[in-house]
C-alpha cells in the first residue's frame, strides 16, 4: 500500500516535472472529445450489457459492421435515417454502425473471430457466407428465432438461398444486385457504333472506342477495376466457361476449359491493345474515368446511378444487358446478407435485422440504388419508380460465384493468375492449368 | 573576397533549388486541397488552382464532420500520453542502467538494443493476441501501451547517453547532502538530461502521431480511429476517391506536428545526435 | 558506493514501470512469436496447434512471394540508404557553409520527415498516378515520353516510386544528424590542410569523412533498420500489386497473417527478418571497426 502511494507520487512528480522541462509536452487541447473518447474506449468492446449511469433502463448497444463506403449515399441513409428511426422504435437499443472497406471487412471478421471481438450483426457479401459458416461463427437463424419463417417468407426466395447452407439459414437477404453494361452515349454516337449485344461485338467496340481524345489523352473502351471472380465471371460465363463443376468439388476441366481460357485470353488481348484497363494501381478510378469520358463502358450495379448523379450530374450514359456469348448473357449475382454472430446480443440483433429487411428500411435503401429483397417493398411506388427493371431482368440469368468455404482464397488465387496472364508472364492456358490444380486442392480441403 | 561571395551565392542557389524539389509534394498537397473536388481529373492538370477556383469547401466538409474532430482528439490524446509515459519510463530506465549495477542489467540493455533492431511491425501477431487478452481491441488503450513499449528502446538508449554525460560528482554531492536516489533522479538527472528527453519526446510524438499498421489493425470504430487511419479510410476499392477531402484532412493533421516541431526544434539537433557523435 | 535496502527499493521502483511495460508488451510478444513460429497456427487451427518444428521456416524460404518481397526490401534498402545519406550530407555541408537563415533551411528540409508516411504516400500516389501531374509534365510539357508512364503498375517502377518517397522523406533526418556531426570536426584541421594546399575534395575525403565516421555508422545502422521497416508506403501506393510483385517483407507478413490467417508462417517470417537485421547490424559494426584499425 505504502509502495503504491509512493509510486503514484513519483508518477505525478515526473509528469509535472516533465511538463515543466519539455515545455512542449502539453497538448494544445485535451478537450471534451478526448475525455469522451476515453470514456467510450474503456468500455470493453465485446461487452454489450452496459451497466453505466442509467442502469435502470438497461441500455444495449449492438455493433453493426458493413461495407457501405464511408462517403456513400447508402452510409448517409443508414446513419441519418435508418438507425435513428430504429433507435426511436426500440428504446434501449443503440446501434453502433462501423464502415469498413470491402476487403477489410472480410479480414476484420476473420481476425475478430479469433479474438472474440466480433460485432453483433454484419452485412456480408453473400460469397463469404460459406466460409464464415464453416468457421462456426454464424447463428443458424431458423433454429434460434421462433418467428424466422414469418420474416423469411416476406423476402425473395432466390435471395434468401444465398444464406442457406445444409438446410439452415445463416442470414437474411438484405439486398440483391447484379451488374449490367453502362455505356457513354456520346462516345458511342461519335464512333458510330451500336451497343454491343454479343461478346464479339463487345471486343470490337472496345477496340474502336479506345484511342486518344481531343486533348491527346488515352481513352479506353472498357474499364474493369479488378481481376477477381466478381470482375471476370460475367465474361467467363457468358462465353460458356465455368469455374468448377456443378457440385463445386473440382476445377480441373472447368477453370482451364477451352471456353474459360478463351475469356481470359480475350481480356488479355484487349489489354495489350490498350482497349481496356482499370485494375492497375495507377489507373483512374472507375467513376471518375467513366464520368470524364475516359472509359466508354463499365459493368456495374445499381448503386452506380446514385454515385454518378452525385459526382457527375451532367454526364449522359445508358445501360444495356451484359453482351451475350456462347453461354448466353450471364452476369454475376451480387447481393448482401445480414447475419448474426454467435457472440451477439441475440434479441437486439434480431430486432435490428428485421428492421433492416423491413419495407421501410428497404425502400429507403432503394433510393440509394440498393435493390430490395422485401416483397412488399418491391411493390411500392418508390421502388417501381427507381427503375430497377434492367437489373431484375439481368438477375433472371445471373449466377452466383462458387458457394464454397475456400472462396476468398480461390478468388485471390484467380486474381493473381489472371494478373500474370494480362502482364504477359504466362499464357492463359498455362496459368489456368496451374490455377485449376491449386483450386482442386483447396476444394478438397 | 568576391570569389567567396560568389561561392556563397552558388550555395544559396543550390539550397533553394533543392528546397523547391523537397517542398514540391507538400505544396501540391496544399494546392489540391484548395481545389473543388470535381477539378481533380481536370485537363490539363494544374500545379496551382486557378484563382477563381480556390475554395475552402474541402476544409469546411472535414471540419463539419464530427468524426474527424474526434479522430483529431484521439490522435492528440494518444500521442501526448505516449510521450509522457515513455519519457517517465525511459528516463528512469536510462538513469538506472547508466548509474547502477543491478542483476540483469546487461541482459536488459542487451534486450533494449535487440528490440531497436527488430521492426515493431514484425511483432504484430503476438501483440494482437496480447491486446485481445487484455481486452483492449478497438480502444485507444490498445494503442498507448504498445506505442510506449515500441519507443522505450530508442528513448532509453538516447537518454542513457545524456545521463552518462552528467558528471558523477553531481550525484555524489547530492548523496553527501543526504539526498536519496530518487532525489538524484529528479533533481540532478532529469534536469540535466532535459534536452535528450525533449528530443526523444518529439520523436515519440511523431511515432504515435503517424503510426499506421497497428492502429489500422486494432481499431474498428470510426470514432476511435486516429488520423492516419481516418485519412487512409477515404479509399474504397471500387470507389472514387475524393482527393480534395484527403488532402484537406492531411494538411490539418500536419498542423499539430508542425507546432510541436518548430517550437522544440532547438532541442532536436542536440538530442538526435547525442548518441551518435560519440560514436 | 554501497546501497542500503531503501536505496535498492528506490532503484527497483524506478525500474519497475519500464520493466513491466517493456516486459509485457515487447519481450513477451517476442518470446511468443518465437514459440508460434514452430507451430501450425492458422485460422483453422487456432485452438489446437500442431508442433511442426521448422516447417514454417521451410515454407517461408521456399515461397516465391517471400523471395520477391525480400528482394524488393533489399533493393529498397540498398538504394534508399546510400542515397539519403549522400544527399543529406551534401545538404548538411551546404547549410554548414552559409551564414544566414541556417535554421530556416534546416527546418524546411526537415519537413518531409515530420510528414506522416500515410500522407506522404498518398501525395506520391497522386503525383505518380498514370493520369497524374508528373506524367502530364513528362509527356505534354517537356515531351520526354509520348505516352504516360505507368509508374504504379509494374514491379520496379512501383518500387521506384516507393524508393523516391523513402529518399525524399529521409534526407532531412540525415541532414540534421550530419549537421551536428560536422560541428564536432575541429576547424584547425581544415585550416592546417589549407596551409598544406589541400583542395576541397581532399579535405572532404581526409578530414570530413573520417571526422564523422561515428555518425555515418550510426546513420547506416538506423537507416538499414528503417529500410526493413518500409510498409505503409508500398501498402498505400501500390497495395503490393500487380499480383504480389511490389510486396515488401512486412506487408507480405501482414498479408499472410491477417488476410490468410497463417500466423505460424508470419511468425517464422518475422524471425527471419529479425535474424537478417541482427546479422546486418553486426556486420556494419565490424566493417566500421576494421576501417578504424586500418
């Protein structure tokens, strides 16, 4: 005890003496915000039951992680419209929404799972569900929530299926989407070409639209911001290729099939001819490049509409279905599920999940380009006016990426392999053969 | 005489030319932060904005967002506490190592040298595990102790150099007057090692102020982020980046460190080199 | 002098906070890291790890991506360290030989050092963007290339940008360190050399360099460690792309740990880096000592 007092005295003395001698150790402002952040910081992140001053009302905070990007209209709606509304309807429950970048969110969840610091609820890319389910961190909602069937019944079956594994449901569908072709009207009319309906016409258009503009700047026919499954699948599938067999157990013979290789080759050749670009670190970001007429075409989802309206309000563009190949016009099924983690405060989390899939929340999100999955929301005038028709049409044929637990690793291997092809380090056949062997091993694990 | 003048002139010109190159990125950052966001992919790109283009809208946006003000507060709190705690801890360690023979002294000093060599980031995995055990994930208390631990080796090493330069007779005199070890520490060692402590403190402030990988790993919530994480958070994968906001926040985040540095820069040279010049 | 019990208590008191913080947050993680590096330790096996002896080390050393990252780091260090030191010394000598606004120059040249890595990286990324200011300058103003250079899109050009950033950011630190060292070289030596008719270059080789040898060694060791510490710049400028071609050892370690969950692999990698750095530090000291005797 004595010892401790002494130590305290020493620390105090040293603090004061240091402040005096350095003369620059003092902070300009140790203001309220600091003490507030201290306060929140001392709360254990995993503990949801806070018995603080207002212990009588038993307030609960649920953590909600998502990948609506921080500056997006979706995030704006979430934090200024939806959460306040939810908190008003559910006194005693507070929602702490955290925005992560898409790839970060995946990694953060993996890390947090190891450290028991998972949030209560998260908006997950449906492609991640198998992986997280295998880790055993998701709550099987149909088993634990008595009113699950009522809630699920109000949502689109096709979208709900993305969270269903082995007959159990590990999430509620939150929104669905797919990519369609966006094109710059002016560039097409200047080049005097029609909107591509087939993959051959698409490749042709890319070449014709690329070149230099009046300022002498390079322009490209098409922009693809990455080389992962999300980016490549529409081309692979539309050209008749595939990633795995139907059972998702084998990649050899599929990932390195003639059709898949042809799609990768088309990509690589167009890149070599300077007709497409987008995945390099130095490239113009998608929205800026499209809005300023440097990229003539994109494959993008419904959220792009709000984004373009915000950043380039005068820009004129139109949309069309994904160009068809031997396999048809097949886009990639996107969409997110909202899932609950094992460590969650289940009552509060479930309330929030139901709220986010409710008609009200779905209609609000539809205004920012999120296609609802709530059946009644789909019938509202607001949603009908939002003109999701082209996407819904494309969704009829859209396919989902392999629903396997190793998808993330598969996906990054795919991107790495295709990078080697477009950079000319390997031929498409070589790279895909190697990749198929690797993926076979991953699938067998 | 005139030849000397001429050579002086050449030196000034060289120094100024070098300075222009060195300052270019900083100036470009400031100038970009004054452009409207839409002008960032303009053609032709401009180093300076057009006069009528100059706008403070990026700054207004940043200062209007509560979370960025919070990020500022977090950074200041974390940096200041890191500086104070590491100064106390390191000068005490340095004083003891320099003045007393205690069991394990060379082992301790050896470990200090060893950890100066190992990059802090290599320890990120076990440190993350530790932060989990201590329940300090997603909290600024998950930052401060780790930062303090990171800067201890360098700080102790530097301050030790200063303490060793203090004549032992001063200690002896205090002991003769009946002063205890603590008295010598506070009344002799600390005041005389002051420039050293001040200079490592500036260095430590900078370390905590700009640290990226650890804070990016440990902190989740928007409101608990420090500035480097907030700044890099503007980048979404498929998103467009609002460079105007990025650079406005960057410029603002440079101000505190500039104030610290300029007001303390006289300590700086002394301290940085104390350990080295003796060679 | 002898210390009584009370004094011993006080020494302990002074040591205790440091020992605690250092012990818990640095020494323990290092030991833990060493331990982890011998186990199969990943997301799948977080609870029951299997002892696999040196398997992780073998995997790391056989990993093509590690080799790329390691080579990148070595090249980064080999280029940025001498460049920073040479330019820093040059600036220090120039500043040392002027009479006015010395402090002004010193502060201004130091500014890049206090600019955080995050900010500096973003500025460089913006300047070296394929559509950025630099390319505009090169193609449209001074016409040295007809097409925009894709600075950030291939391994060595991407690394070049990171290295330029490293040099830019390091000049100031070297300048300050050498400026102080130059003060310690006795002026009489220069004067007597002048009397012997020595030129500036000879004075530099025979007086200045030997006079600041200690500082050169100090800077060399610190900067080599700094070179291996590079992380934020490549992470933000190229993100390791294309593929993993511009990854450095730390970013690769981080990627394996936090994106792939291979903690054992990362631990082994960390230890390899530590060993390499320790060997380098010892070598550098040896080298300088030999010169000393010779």
